[in-house]
């Protein structure tokens, strides 16, 4: 069975949110900061860490 990566990430995210119950503002800050870091000049330095 092949599951698309986006579907697996959504399932893990929903399950993690239900189990940990972080505040919504914290979820928004983490998502926004990850998006901004991926498009910044620091991205080439962070790429080896995430692989």
C-alpha cells in the first residue's frame, strides 16, 4: 500500500496535536518559523542537519 507523504504528515500531525495538546499559537509559530527558515539564507546550513 502506497501512502502519499502529505497524507502521512497530516495524520501524524493530527495525532500529535490530539495527544500533546499544544496551544494553537505555538503550532502557528512553529509552522511559520519553519517556513521562514526554509526560505532564508540559513537553509544551506540547516539542510545537512535535517538529512
